[in-house]
C-alpha cells in the first residue's frame, strides 16, 4: 500500500518520484564532485537510470520504499532526493539516504531533509533507521555522527568500503 502522507518541512516539498522529474533528478546524479562517493550511480546509462527510477516508483506504490524527490518550495526547483530506499514496516526499520545538488549544499537543506524524513519515519511506526556511506566520505560520516547516528561497523562489498550507522527513533 502506498503512503498516505509524506515528510514536510519549512522550505522544502517532498514528492513521490514521478517521471516528469526524472531528468531534473538525473542532472543531480550527473554532478561528478557530488557523486564521487557513489560513482556507480553517477551518469548512469539511460536504461539503467529509467530502471532505477521505475523501481523507486514501484517501491513507493507498494509502501516498501520512499525515496522522494525534494523540491525547494520557493523556486520550484528539484534540489535532490531523500527518504528511504527500503521501508520494512514489519520489522519497524528503514534505510535512509540523501543526495543534494551541490548548488544547494551549505544552506542547511540536508539537515532539514534529514529531520523531516526522520520525523515522518516516526509517524510510520518505524523504530530504527540505518544509513551507509563510503568510508572515505568524510563529510557524510561526520554529518551522520553530528545528527546523532551511531556507527555500527565497516563492511566491504563489490561497490566499496562502507561505514554503517543506525539511529533509534
């Protein structure tokens, strides 16, 4: 079942992933410096990109994922994506993520997106949220700790070396 509510915050609007915003979101995923810690998502081939966005829409409609398009309300511009790649209501947990255009970094938007998503997760009955970032992504590792997340472990897979975090709600 799809979600009946979405996160809310002062300067941003959170919307389900729609085709009409695919190109705007893709342009953020093409920002080389922004995506250097998740290069496997940067400049994806068209068919892979469409499959990824289609997956986000399907998961949203099923109520098992809520990775949302984030719009700056005042300008109407897509500034990033944030939310939960996986939502497991049965186990009351989800995996949070965020991608914010370089143009909008350093303005408090990441914190606003984080706080709105976490507040929304609580309304969904979730009790635990996880996040993972490359070990070499110092900025995101520091951000998660600053936002109150707890470091759990470092793991390695075919995509890189990851630091895993959790936040109890």
